[in-house]
C-alpha cells in the first residue's frame, strides 16, 4: 500500500499565498498544510482553516520575521529579528544558541495556534531547521509537552542521482547526511513520521510533469510530499510565479487520475499519529 500526505508549506505567510493553498485543498490536491504562527496573515488564515476543516501543523520558524517571545540569545540579530536562512544555519551549526530560548519560542508558536482554536496534527520546521541538533532536541521536547505525536522527517526520498547541481544540490547532500540522526531521535522519543519526504529536489520547479513523475515513482510505504502552492504575491519575497505553476500541477486532472490508477491512499499527519 502507498499512503501519502501532501502537505502545503508556508500557510499564514501572505493572504495571496494562503488563497492559493485553500483553493488546492478545496479541489483535493493537498491533505494538510503547515501554518506560520508568526506569519503576517495568521489571523485570517486561522478563520479560513476552521471554515474549511483543513488539517494543519505548526510550521516552526526560527529564521524569518520576529519571534513571538522576544530576542533569543545567540540567534536573533540586533533588532530582535530572526537573521534569515543562511545566518540561522551558520548559528545553529555552531551550536551556541540558547536552548531554553529555542524551547520557549517554539512552545509559544504552538500555543498561539491552540489559542486560535486550532489543534495541530504535526510539527515541521521552516527550512528544515530540525536537522540541527539544538533544534531537534527542542522540537522533540515541545512535541512531547503538547502531546503532538507526528513530525516531518526531512529525509529526501528521491535517489541522490535526482539531486540538481549547485546550492540546492549541496543542501540536499546536507539533508541526507543529517536526517538519519533525527530519524533515530524521533523513533526513540516515540514520535511518528513518514518514511521520507518527496519533492525536495524540485523546490521552485514542481510543474505537472515533475509531479506526475513523483507520483509514478512512489514505492509502497507511508510518505510525505512537500509542496508550495499559492498565487504570486509581489510583496512577498518567497511568492513568485513558481507557486502558481505548482498550484496548477496539484489541481491537474491527469495527476488525480494517476493517483487513482496507482491506488494511492491520501492521508494526513493525524492519521499517521493514530496509526503509530
């Protein structure tokens, strides 16, 4: 049996992006989404999530925008903001960040969702920060404290031969090196995760042929497909036209037919946690 979670990241980052994610869910193209607790459209997104019944997790964020709990020693910049993807990764690789501050911020992000009337069915980390040891320890502790039983495992499921050249290829190599230790830590903590994550080599280039290729290649198991649909938003640095390409792919009838032909069972993280 092939079981598949199709999860849309970055909900709550922009009203325009959110509108595209909700459209894909209404057409059956995704099974869940990950919500930024400190995103600029968080409030409006939570209301629509409740209306649609969209299963959501917390897109734990330590790199973009402002933390909910104020400055974090060793991580935030002089203005109290998260320092961006590259600098955050450099800091986390050195391991000098305040662990108590990380746990406090991640807990606050979960708590904000709960206070908005949403019960998250999983946790995942923006830009896969869980692959750094200080974050992995904090995320596991937060998951256990809030009884959230499922997490994303950022372990590329595609063969390494599919990795592109350049910066993304280097990132994927890092993910492949780092994910096994995180997987072991999750299992030791009794937390569920899919067997691997599909779609990572296709970041910003997930068109319909690429998506059909992934669906056609899925082996038996329980998997997550990470997607980034939406409408383009010129006011948002990560909401270019590639999001609309992905939206069209996820709502394509040919993709739906292929999933039916392969008898793929679509699930969400709540199903995964209940089965573990």
